[in-house]
C-alpha cells in the first residue's frame, strides 16, 4: 500500500532508529526503499543487516553521489505502492503515523496530505502545527508541509519525481503536485520527529533562504516582485512556526 523513500548518505549513527520507527508502524502494509547515496561510512552495512531480517526493506546502492532529490527519485523508480511517503535517515516516525494518515487521506479523498511533527534541536523539542488545508497559492506564501510527514497518492497523481534541486526540492515537488490536484489536507497531530543537526542541508538558514528564492524564480517562474512577496511571507511564517 505504501512505499517509503529514504535517501541515506553517511547516516550510520542514526539509520537504525529511522528504520526501526518504520518497522514499529501499526499499519504494516509498506515497503521501505533505502538508497545508499555513495556513503563512506557503515550506512550500507547497517541497511544490509536490516534488510536481511525484513523482506519489506529494499536496499539500492549508488556508487556515485546523487544528492537527496536524486536518491529519492531512484527509490521512486523502484516503488510499487499506491502511496508515496518520505522519511530521511536521521528522522523518525511515531508508531501510529501510517495508521492515522492513510485512513485520513482516504476519508478526505486527498491526493496529498501532511501532518504535524516535532522539531528537535539538542534537548529542546518544539511542536510544529499545520493548517487543515493548503493550496498552491497559499503554499507559495509559506511551506507548511514537512517532508517527513508528506504522503501522495499515485492513483490520483501518478509518480512525480522531485525536481533536480540541491535544496528545497521537496517544496518544489509539493508545488508541482498541487498544480495537478489540490488542496492538500493536513492532520494537526505530531506523528514524526525531525532532528535538526549541525551541518544538515536544512540547518543553514541563509542557504535555505537562497534555495527558496530559486524555487520561486527558477522553478515556479514567479516574477521578481511576486517572488519577493512570497519569500517575505515565507520567512514570517517560518519565524512564527519556530
């Protein structure tokens, strides 16, 4: 029913917890497709050991670094499930995530859904809340969809690859999906935990702001003035959410 796409590059210290959080799901009809993105640590060995004990875990090794978007797209090519979900190798899901979110999507007829989550920085944990719905226009003014919470329905949207961007490729994908069908529906329950780590792609605020600008200008095709208004709104909402 659900294909979970997990890119992993040098994630050995955290990978076991991420995989275990999937295996602990109450909803059991899933496959986890893990792409080892040319890791130089024990990521491949950790993933291979887990796959030996669980046939639902499929490992793909890439000898050349693909980046997070490329690794997710390689996993997407192999996916067999109706629903496509995302989890990074250093984040975790709560046991009832799929148990709550899949029936929620089916009840709403949603092509794309998302949930609340916890953002953890060191010992501090902050709950990120989400609105009940969002369309493409409102999403341009601020991304409320955490990648680790998103699920889309290929029965309605087909398989849609992430744009080849080094950062904010997930945001660009949500915009693409909402151009096809919307609105997206949100479940304001924290069903995952995002660990903010120093050196991660999402940790550098200036880089993230520049990447968001490129999504507006190069991917969404907004004019400079419209892109500036969207970026200002995006930053204000991010500060409000924490």
